[in-house]
């Protein structure tokens, strides 16, 4: 039998995207005021907004050691347990000043009495909106997690929260037994049967697209790792009601959401989980995403600097921003920037010297990007 004319890998490579516009490395850099601090967790920063020449960000903030799931139902389980949403500002993108708590937990017994965390922000029609995760006590392995919304007349609040979540998990799986074990199920249900996480609001085609990460009852683990996927729920009005797209899930991978408008479509950066992690993707209709680039190391939980005008180059949606580092006991926030030096060298033939640009060490001053 003759040798195969070409290998399977060669055949696969024929379908890989050739456009380099979506490829980049990323650099991270320390920022003051939101960095490492013993006793304090800061994580999951929102997008960065520019308001009157000043940067604004919202993020999860909590204090104290974490104990994991144990006997004491009131003990802090994770860094995002017993959290609040805080607000910080900066005039240069490097030195940040904590302005204090933007939104605290709800009253005991309310849907958000245990934690409010992982915010994203949208400025629209003169109002500011936070979408974020909510958790009601007790916090157990099988606890559902939902998404709520709050609005304010300005970045400094006061924030008025929704009376109930705007999106809840589908809860359409079936647990096996009474043990508090999130993997023992009779049936898993939908990709978002247990938790809806990492919300981000994108005004698109005259409606509001709420993208989010789903976590499943009896979550699986495949060759790509955890089976976390993104869905989208769509509303005519920013405060809802939100209805899930029948096409959900709209990704087969990814963890924290990071999406931005590009041209007439929606661009996405997926990280951390799934066979398509660490990719840039684009959906011309906001639903059907295709891979545009495979990137080495996206920033984790990226909150990009939101630009007022429509972006032209694909990477303009993630050129700068804030992200987090959770590799230490105390989670903290740092800056990130897209780095196209390697690509510039290979695609323009510039010598390494001329292609070399100084390492990115700060967000651009507000107003100049
Ligand atoms: C984050 C997000 C969600 C998870 C936890 C806090 O990166 O994916 O918010 O619940 O981790």
C-alpha cells in the first residue's frame, strides 16, 4: 500500500486561520493600589472605563483566609466568598486609588446575602450598569450561582440593585444522592445547569447581549480540561428580561468572559479551559464564533480598557487593561498589554532592533490610546 500523500496534521493545518491580525503576545505589569496585600483579595476586574479623563474599574474584594468547603457553614470558602464589589480610579493607569465599596452583600436571607462578585460594567444612555455574580448562604458544593444587575447615575454610585437575579442557572439536571457533591448526578442538564458566571453586557444590534460562563451539574473533564462554556442571553431592555439564545452554548471552551464589538460582529478572547482555550475568536452575528488566532498566554480574567469609538484593528479591543493573579495566597490585580513585537518582526521583516519596542509598563494616559 502506497504511503499517505500527506499527514493528518498537514491536512488539519490547512484549516488554520492565516490572518495574523488577531495574533499577539501579552505582557503584564504591576499596578499600585490594587496589587498584592496580605489579608486582602482583589480579583476579577471589570473592563476599565474612562470618565472625564479618569480611569474607573470595579472588582471583587474580600478579606481573610479561606478554608475550602468544611463543616462550618459560615467559614470563608474561597477568595470570592463573603465578597463585595469595590471601585477604584486612576489618572495614569498605574497608580490606582480605592474609592471604597460600590456594592455590598444583600440583607440576610436575600438572594445575594453571601457574596456579590465578579463584576462587569457598562455605560449606556447616561447610566452606569454593573452585572455581577450573586450567592445566597449557605455556600455548598451544590450551591447555585446567579447573575444580577445594579445601576447608578454615575461611576461613584449610588448603586441600586435589581430585586432579583436577571439570569439564573437552568437547574435541569438531577443530583444523585444527598451528599454535597457537585459531580455525582443522575443527569447533568444544560451546560449552565448549576451556575451562571462572569457576566458581560454588550449592546449589539439594538439589543443587549449578556454573555456569561455556564457551569454544569456533574461538570465533565475532557482532553481540553474543564467543560466550561459561554452562553448568551438577550434582552430588548438593559434591565431585562433576558432570554437565552437557542444556540447556547456559543463557545465550547473558555472561563472568564472577555468580548468586544469588532466591525459588525463580536470578538472574544478565551482562556483557561477547554480545547479552544487561549484563542481569539470572532462571530459576525454575535453567536457563531470561529477561531481567528491561537495565542500563547492571554491575561486571566481580563478587563480591557473600553474604547469609546468603534475599534478598527481586532486587537484594539484588548490592547490594554487589568487582569488578576491568583497564584498567591492573596489574589491581586495587575495591568496587561498586547505585545505584537514578535509578529511585527516576522510579518514585516523588520530587524529585531527596529522591531524591538520597549516593554509595556502602563496603560496609556486617559484620553490618549
Ligand atoms: C472567577 C470567575 C467566577 C468564579 C470565580 C469567581 O475567575 O470565573 O468568579 O466563580 O472565579
